[in-house]
C-alpha cells in the first residue's frame, strides 16, 4: 500500500475513534466545557483586536464544541462576523449576525438562509472545528478538505488570519497523520486554556 493510501486509511480510522470519543461526553459536560472554551476565546488578544472573524456555527448532533456563547460574546463586542458556507465544493465566507435565520446545509451545518458572500481581506481570525489535534498544531477534520483549501486560498491572496481550533482537551492525540495539503493551526483553545503553536500569534 502506498503512503497516500496509508494516510487515508490512518485518517479514517482516527476519525472513527475521535467521533466516538467526542460523542461519549454527556451533553451537560459538553455544554459546560463549551462555555469554558468560549470564555477563553473571548479573552484572546487576537479576538479583541480582530476586524473581522470567521466562525463555524456548531452542529450539536455531532457533539462539536458549541459556538453559541462565542456568537453571543462577539455580538456584544460588535465584531463583524462571517460563517463558512460551501458553494461549488469550496468554502466561502458569508455575513452573519446573531439572530439571523439559518438553515441546515449540505453536510448538516447551519448556514444563513440569505447568503451574502463577504470581502475576506479584513479577516483576522478563523475559528475552526476539528476531531483531533496534536502537539504540532495539526488537526484532523471531517475529511472533505474544505478548511485546508480555504486557508490555502487565503494565503495565496496574502490574507493571513490567526487560525484557532476549538477542541475538547480529550481530542488531543500524540500525532495526527498529515500530508503536504494539511494546514496547521496557530492556536488551540480547549476547556482548560490555550495552546499556541505559532510564535507570531
């Protein structure tokens, strides 16, 4: 089996383990941990100084870190927000304000009912979901590569937001299998605090 196939197999196996690990959290515990994560996020200098923030709207049925309290906090700070939407197989940023009507999109993710794609040139922070992360700052997502291609596209446009992964600490692993297309994070925020991988942030 060549290295490419091996990586695909390793990633698929890790996803199954991490999905089960995350879903083993009781809802009450997950809510409590998500609120702690939100508190840490809202104290980050990168968030406080950001001109524009892209954040995912969490999917409760797959036990993601909830972003509800983060949305509330950013709205109170009057921060311009966008959320990821998928169009023609690519991740784009759509304007979002707290209270906007959302619908369930292609992969179960909430997205605004009325889409308004925004100018990403002022994007200073991207808050990213994940299934697992390691001590190098690499993450494993759901296997579609949307965020990796999104971050690569921004880099080509010389847009370099702080890449912040939101995770429960139990999602940390020794090493995530990676290839040349995998984009690392700058920061992880978990329920007990903040891990920085990039000294520029």
